């Protein structure tokens, strides 16, 4: 029973389909089409700085919006009684099970210039507003698709905060802001961390939401990568270089965020 | 004060749920619309549903999705369960190394997993198709099986295996008669997670499917590019109803089991 052997097929599988492929990405990023070493691909990524910055910015905005919307919701849900909580959480999860292409398509039809929202605005005399093919539409798509990823971890951490803890804070003279700042917020930080990661990573790497809701003018890193592999400008070397840069950006952003979390905790316990 | 805040929380929950559901509801309503318009409702029809079921591309994509989901989930469940057992036997340092490896496809952006697998399949000269889809789906599914089986192994009473062996089981028998039944809930949930992830995956499949083997999400993608196709609305409606039905069934079964448990406790 105490044998490590059963893990062997898995280790071989993961070496073949995770480790070696990632190695290939690194190899392609640093070679030319005929296999010569080069850093031209990486330096070529520099000309897409605008796209990189836009991706980071839009993903950050979407993540903050998700946090602002999800935080009160998760708190209110965690205070409801058990059977109501259970039903509401199921309702939060249900749209997640629908393919994200269908959910994004739904917004595409709503936001169109001749779409339902503009029709309704027309009824009250407001002219058609350009909503689709804007950065705002892309952020909306991200928030709509990934909001449950923020709600669920926040909710699961907040159910562990006892009502008695909050009452104790109030008995000791804390107003609602103080009990939020000193009790609820510090206790929910692990949930915030998980939620932020789960929203930020798919947002910054998406390529369909931006294409469906952002038109051609709002392409993101994901679109750039996809174009090099599937699109007309087939160039896996450049595509690998962009992928590598994106992984580094994600790691940097997450470690920056972890740093912030650490100082926050030290501020509380130190 | 208390009352006002609870009213506010109810309104807030309702508004967020409306945000989550209104777009889907609009799709559902317009799936019954006679004209192709997505803003004006001109009359009731079931035409789009009929068209959907006669759409061969969609139907064969559905079949492909089912094939890929079932095969990759079964393979991932077997690989992952064995792996979990092996990892459980490792010492702390080795275990944390392997778990870091396991977490790579979970944390990495999906598009990177997709392109890296694409490069690998080109390198191995594997033609894109159902095989590459199954391999790719298995790869991103295994970690979820391991992550759901590991906690069950940790909870297991180690002496049970020893007891089985004292009573004459050889290690293999002990594994199948004691360990497997103990960790079965973890195996099942890993399998179900794999099925849903595989069935739902678009991003990774997009890079490893090639032009011929379409799965359902890939077929949906090519439909959305045509901009106007009310069949998508019909498909969304069917999927929404199916998911709702499955979730309701699971929930009802859960509630039944719990109330049974409660009654059992009371009787005692």
C-alpha cells in the first residue's frame, strides 16, 4: 500500500504534456523559424506595449469591479439562513455552467446599436448609444463571466465568520465601519486573494470576450497570441514569446498583490 | 436600523441575480421569436429548435463533445486516482514538488496550456483531431481528480488497510476492497468535475482540435461569428434548462439525504 509506484504513469503523462510543452514554449520564444537562437521575438513583443498595458488595465478594472460587487453580496449571503444560502449559491453557480461563449453572445445581442438596450433607450427618447466595440463592453463581459469566481471563494470564507464575533465587536463599541475594517475584512483576506486570482488570470488572458464585445479596436494579449497560432499571421515563435511575457506579467502582478496582502496582515497583527 | 439593512441586503442580492440572469432570459425569450431580429419580438415560433436539431454540424459536434468528455474523464480519473495514492505515500518534500507540478495547469492561463500542447502535438507529429483533444482534456482534468481524491486519502483510517492485510488480504486486494470504497466519493466528484470541464472547454480545444474535429463549444464559436443565428438562442435555452434540471435533481437528492440523516440522529 505504501508505494509511490502508482503515481508513475501520472508523472510520465505530466512530464510529456505539461513540462515538455512549456519547455517548447520557452524554446520557440528564443529561436528563429529555423532553430537559431535569437532574442528578436522577445524584443518584438515591445512593439505591442499598448496591447499589454490595455490588457493589464482592463483585467484590473474588471477584477476591482468584481470585488466591489461580490463582497457585499457574499457577506449578505453568508448571513442568510442555511437553506436560503444554499439556494442562492446554486443560483450564483447556475450561469457559470452555461458555456461562456453563449453568455458573451447574449451581451453581444444586448449591446448592439440596434439591440434591445438601445431599443429601450429609444422608447424614452435617448438616441442610440455606442456600447458594443468599446473597452467598457469588454470589461462588462469579463465582470459578467467571472463574477461567480469572486463570489464563491468570498462566500465560503465568510460563512466561517460567526455572528457572535461581529456582536462582540459591536459590544466593545465598534461601529459598522470599524467592525468591517477590523474584523470582517482581515478575516476574509484569504477569500479575496483566491477570488482576485480567479478573476484576474482568465481576464488578462482572454481572447474571445475582447473579440466578441470589443470589435477589432480593443484586442488583448490573448488575441495577439491566438493570431500567431491560429490566425492568418502564423508565427509560433513570436506567439511563444508573447505567451512567455504574459506568464511573467501574471506572475509579477500576483506577487505584487501578495506583497500588498502581506503588509496588510503585518499591519493588523504586527 | 436592523430592518432597513436587511431590506437593503435583499434588494442588493436581487439586483446582482438580475444582472446574472437577465441576459440569459433575453436569449431564452428570443429563441421563440419568429423573425431573426434580436430586439423586436414579432411572434411565437419553434422553428429555431427544429432547425437546430436538423443542423448536422451541431449534432456531430455534440457527439464529439460527449466522446471526448467521457474518454478523457475516465482516463483522467484512473490516472489521477492512482497518482493520488502514490503521492499520498511520498515524503513531504517529494509530495510538495509533485503537487506544485499538479497545480501548473490549474494556475497557468488556459491559453498558455493550449498553445504549449499545440506545439507539443506538432513536435510529436500527431495529427490534430479527436486523439489530440482527448489527450489535452485528460491533461487539464487529472489535477482536478487528484485535488478531489487527496483529501479523502488523508481522512482515511490507515489501520483499516493493516487490518485487512492481517485478515489475509494481499496488498492489491486490500487496495480494491478497502481503499477504493473509502475514497469513492472523491473519485466520483473528480470524475464529474472532469466531465463538466471537458464538455465546457473552449480555449484549449480551440488550439488542439484542428479543422475537422469540432466539439460543441467550437461549433458554438463558429456560429457566433456569423453574428445573426437564432439557433444559438434555442441551443442556449436547451442547455440552460438541462443544467437547471441536473442541479435541481442533485440538490433535491442532497436535501433528502440530509433530512434522512437528521432523522437518524434524532432516533438515536
